[in-house]
C-alpha cells in the first residue's frame, strides 16, 4: 500500500464503501483503492508486469541475497492489485502462494488487473495471520513478501512478535522476508524490533520512498563475506534481467554494513 493523491481522478468505481475496492486511472496507470487517498496497488495497463510503485520494486530486494528456486515457493501476504504476483510469474520460475482476506479484492484483480490464471499461482482467501501460522507452512518458502493494509491508516493490518516469528519459521534456512511499513508511523519502531527478534540474520531498511513507505528486509542467515564488487556484479545482472534498481540498493545499504566487505 502507498499514499498517493491522484489529480483529476476519474470517477469510475467498483464500489463506494470504505472497505470495498474502488478503481481510478491516470496516465495509463490503473490504481486500486479502498475509496480513500491510499493506493493499494497499481498496474500500467500496457505493461502489466512492470512494478509502477517504488516500494513494490523494493519488495524484491531479497533477490540480491536469495535466488528464486523452482523447488521452494514464494509467499505473498496481501494481493493488492496483483503487482507482486505478476512480477514473480514474469521473472522467476517459482510457484507463488498468495493469501488475501478480501474476496472483492480478488474479484477486482481478476476483472481489472489481469490476475494471472497460472498453474504456478495459488490465491487463498483467508487471514494472513492464521495462514502463516499453519504447521504446513514451516520451512516452506524461499521468500515472503508482506504487504498487509486496510483502508484505515498507515499501520499494518498484521504485526506483532508472534506474527513475525511465524513468518520467519515459514521460511527455509536461507530464506528472506520483505515487509512494507511506514517509517513515520508510530508503529514502525515496534515492528522493526519484533522483526529483529524473530530473525537470526540481518535486518535492514531500504531508503524511504516519496510516499512514505519503508521496506524492511530480514534474512534467516548471515550475508556471505565477499568483496562488495561481487554484490555490485550480482546487482548488475539482476538489474539487466528484471529492471529492478538493484545497484542503487547496494549503494544505499553499504552504510548499514549489510555487506561484509573483505579487506586485502
């Protein structure tokens, strides 16, 4: 979710209640809302797999550290406009398992946001907190992307020590989780503390984007100790293959000592 005010926003809408999905379109980009200023997701109509919102790009920063696998699925908590799911199916060979509690969001995605009908995709209706706590999820996922918001405000709909502990347990030993938070919201510090307590590897923040989103990335294992040039080479390959601004991420994370640089 992202806060964005759209000028001259068209009035065509699917519903008018606060918790029901509404649509708008501007400059070739279709937006999903809950009848508020909050953007729940976006899709460029002529290029559906492109990640329009900067924070959505950052949600894939785990790809710097964890390579997608055909054997371990990628979990997506919160469907939104389907941006993360479309990108996974376009740029990886992994299975994608998505949980979304709002039936109408799923329906709108199918009708207006080209929700993929892929054999590699399963979308489950349910509460993400219960979904991630199921015993069958333990150790199952290569990566989790958590983007859980409702119409009310900037704090995530699911959080807390137990929730993040279950997220960590659902990952394989070398897995990673990205979470969309709001750095200026009062819940940010507590969320960050709970994530750090749940994960054994490093936890760090991507730069805040203009809309106020701060993506937190948590790893289950330590970052390999290699020269930073190796990370830049990996980022260059990732950037050329997916269009993600991966080299920018490496430079922004260096001050956080995310990359253990070998010295001669």
